């Protein structure tokens, strides 16, 4: 079987679609891109740019995964901190 048959066509998102997909505003998209914390746009014509949809989806997936990990680590840290507060305290049995 030809491997090219399994390849999804490349989709280019224009700025309004990127903003809608990510929930970011126009200026934040450009700021994050300038800081190299967001996928780079690609020139699709002399006066038009867009973003590769797969790269935007990957960026979103990374953000979601990072948020989940941050939540897990903060939850574990909070529980550890609570447990440390009880070390050495007398408890009634």
C-alpha cells in the first residue's frame, strides 16, 4: 500500500481561525510567535500568511498536557505540604 494514501492533506488556518481555535487574540498570537512559543506562520501568497493546522493542534495538545501535569504536581505538593504539617502532632486514637 502506498504510504501517501494515509497522509492527511495539509490545512492552512488564517488568523481568525487560529484565534478561534486557540482562544487567543491576534496580538497574543503574534507575541507568542515572536517569542518562539507558538508555531511560525507560513507565507501562502505575496500578501497572505497562515498557520499549519497540525502545528496549531500540536501546540494546543502540549498546553493541555502541561496544564494537566501542573495540576497533578501542585496537587501532590499540596498534599505533601499538608502531611508535613501534621508530622509530630499528637493524635487521639
